[in-house]
C-alpha cells in the first residue's frame, strides 16, 4: 500500500505554494490554550475565559475578605470577640449567591456540551483506529483512499524531511517544520470548511484521539466506536498537531496526531492522486539515503 502511494507521489508534480499556512502545536513555555481552528474550540475559548473571570473575581474577593478579617479582628484590635453564631441574612446570601454563580456557568457550559456532542449533518467521515503504537486512518465513505498508518518521524528523519520539503517549497512544508514526536510520516488530510465526522476506535487497548486546536478529545475503546466531529474554519488551512491522550503503554509517546487541513480543491487533487503526498516522497528519499549509508557501512565492516 505504501509502495502504491510512493509511486503515485513520485509521479505527482510539485506545486509551488507560498507558505502562509496556519498551524498549531504545543509551544515552548506556552500556558494558554492553542488558537482555535473550529467553531467548537472558539466556544471552548469563550467558556474558558468566562469561567476564568469568575474564578479570578471569587479568589480576589475571598483574599481581600480574609485580609480584612485578619487585620480588623486580630487579637490586638478586637480583644473581646463577638459570640454571634448565626446570621440568617448572611447564611441565605452565601447559599443563594453560589447557586446563582453556578447557574450562570451551567447554561453556556451545557449549550457547549451539546454543541460538541450532537453531530450536525456531516459531509464526510474519517475513521481513526488506535494501535499499539500508531494511528491508522481510513475514509469509510471514499473507497479511492486506502487505509494508512501514521508513524512519528525519528529525529534525523524529521530534520531531513523538513529540509527536503522546504527546498522543494511544497505545501506540506508546515510553518513549524517537522517537530520531533509530533510530526508523522503520513498525516491525516482533510478539507477546510467541511463538517467531518470522526469515528474513533482501537484495535487493542485504550487510546484517545485528541486535537487541541479543534477542541476534540475522544477515547478510542476496543470493540466500540466513538464519534465526534469538527469543521475547520475557512482560512485556517495548515498543519495541526495533537497526541494520544490516554496513557496506553510503553510507546504512548509514539502516537502523535498530525492533521493537514487543505483547500477543497487540494483535497480533491489528493484523493485523485491516490492519497499520495510529497511527504511520502521525502520519506522515501530519506530511506534511500539511509539504505545507501548502511550498504556503505557494510562494505567497510567486511573489509576489516
Ligand atoms: Cu495511545
């Protein structure tokens, strides 16, 4: 199957494209959420910020109140403490106010939960299967695309492919290059501005299909198919990185998720090319180089 893709890739012509692609991956020292690429993630950002403001307000209120009490009612300033044990008004207030705060939070929260959970009329389906340890992708409603396995790139492989794609100035060259432990040899390719249903399952143990910029995280459970959806907003074409988010075993770190979002026309072209990409070509070039190097090394060893 890989071979077929490689043959197709080598026959495909390079498309020179200015690299203004959007991309999202974890950043060094980053502490905020990744930039939203889907309506769900935009709403998640909003809810996060909204709840964050409430949390900050409550924390400040409690801190100021405690500071005031410690200062005003210290043993020095208030030698004879009050013997009051109940205050009806106060007790009603500190019951009602938190209830109101929770109600204010629950309404947008439940709305978002349903927005995430209830699948809209989707335009295409992709299937992600977790294996030990890699992701397998297939397009159940498109027989022209064969299922393929996505493996992370080794350090030197990532470096080589990054240079290769940049030198050839192809669309696959992502803004971030080929980040180690995030970049894969075969990304999942999807069209932009399309409602996509994602079927998620596992062939062995628990994994989790997670893409932070899309606001999706869904467990991959053996013998069961979970579903979620995403729609990448127009203008957000680019490469996105996520990881398996369920500790699944010794090579859990070997399960990155790379999604390349392309225009609808580019997607059609990718399908027409038998799901071949220039990255396949770069991987092949790396393997060829390595094979040559290994053969060379073998000769030296034999000579010794
Ligand atoms: Cu996993």
